[in-house]
């Protein structure tokens, strides 16, 4: 069963390669979604896939970037069957 989450991640998350690392992790797991820098200095992220895969994504994101993350605000979202791959939005 596919699940989806939308997140706002705050901390020192811009200018550290956050989007590229998130994409690398998502691609390696086979997740769909996107990541972008927000004007307020946070990072927005939408991710979709299996529950176990989403948990693996978050574990790996915390391993690689946890030192930069102050808070993750997460909410469940409706899976969007049209997402194909993981993109970095500008």
C-alpha cells in the first residue's frame, strides 16, 4: 500500500546539499516525490511509497543530515498516483 507524507524541515538545511542528498536517498529506495528550498529558509518535501520505504528514507536522511535538522513537521497526505520519480524543485 502506498502512503504519502508532506514535510517542512527547519534548521540549517539550505546550502548544505540537503536537496541533492534527499534525492539520492529517495532514488536509491525508489520513492516518488519532490524537495525544494522555501523562501523562509526551510526545506519542503513530499514523499510517496511504501510505509517501510518512507521510514527507511527518514532514517537515512537523519543519518546523513540530522546534524542540520532542528525540526521536522510532517503530515500524512493522499498518495498521488501521477508522481514518477523524485525531483528537485526550484
